[in-house]
């Protein structure tokens, strides 16, 4: 028996011995904890990550530019690589969040 990491109810572990989510229906759409558990956990973790929020906001803006034809896909991908490198620097403490946000706006 193991407690589901999504709903907290106990379930019998069958098949995979490292299962974290149960097969119970979780919402009105008929999705199970297995279907939504990992996504819900990822979302909860990212809600408190200010660096990720800043990166994601800027990425979505630039992706919209790509869709509208303002920039080329190659430009977006090149910017994305540089932005992820800067994000890693910010996560490791080499630069501050304010410096990272300023870099995102200027780049």
C-alpha cells in the first residue's frame, strides 16, 4: 500500500513498484491521478520559482512574435539557448534576479 502523491488516498501497488499515483478518477473530466498528478506537482513547484516565471513570460512573448512572423524560428531558438544559460547562472547565484530580468528585456 502507498499514499497517492496527488489525492493522498492509499492504493495497492500493482505492476510498477515505484508508482506514485493511483488510478482513481480525480476530476469531472474522468482523468485519473496518474493522468494529472505529475503535471499538477510540476505546476505547484514552478508557482514559487520567480526565475522560471520571468523566463517563461519572455519566452511566450517571443514565441508569439515568431508565430506572427516578426522574428525567424532560428532567432527564437538562438535566444532561447542564451536565455537558458543566463537562467542557469541566475539559479546558481552568479547573477541576481533583477539582472536576469533586465537581460531578458534588453535581449
